[in-house]
């Protein structure tokens, strides 16, 4: 089966048909997705701003990263699970969507970065230069995911 065949199969699945037949299902899923994205980006932004040296100066970067980690994971799981269901509901349209492909590439890169650099913050403090670079890369990737996701509706 080709990738396009998989997208078509998902587009014609029972779950996809149920969501498309419902007046409110897609909108509700989108709200859950955006709430998860807000939690995810909010917790990552707190850590990244601390990496820039802004705010929460009385706490170490590793302490902030450790404290926000559970909420980051809740946001990530919410975004991923609701995003999968949203994608299934319009899989055929997303197959040719450039913003969707950009979003998925940035999402994978952001996940890799988060589970390497951000995860390492839980145990050790980065140097000033590494902290600045890490914060910029993290914000660029995750906000890129959000902007590309928003672009899906327009292109």
C-alpha cells in the first residue's frame, strides 16, 4: 500500500466518517488540540525564557525544567492524541498539504530536540552559550509547529 493509499484509507475510516458527520466533533477536538498546544508551548516557553536569562532568576534552569516536565508531557500527549484524530478526519486533504508536511517535519525535529536538550536540562545546567542556542532552537521549532499548523487551514 502506498502512503497515499494509507491516507485514503484513513480518510474513509469509521472514525473519520463519525467526525465529519458530527456538527461539533471537529471543533471540540480542535479546542482540545489548542489547549494542549497552549500547555506544551507555555511550559516550554517558561524553560526557554529562563535559558535566555529572563524571569525566575532565583531558580536553576534544571529545577524549572524538572518542575515543568510533567505539564510539558501532558501538553505533548494531548497535542499528539488530538492531532492524530484531527488528521484522520481529513487525511485525504492533508496528503497534499504543504503546511501539514512542514508541521510534521518540525514536530519530529522538536520532539527530538525536546527529548535530548530539554530532557538533559533536568539533570545539568547548560553553559550560557548553550542555554541561549537551546532556547532559540526550541522556540523556533515549537512555534514553527504552531504556525505551520495554523497554515493548514489556509493552504
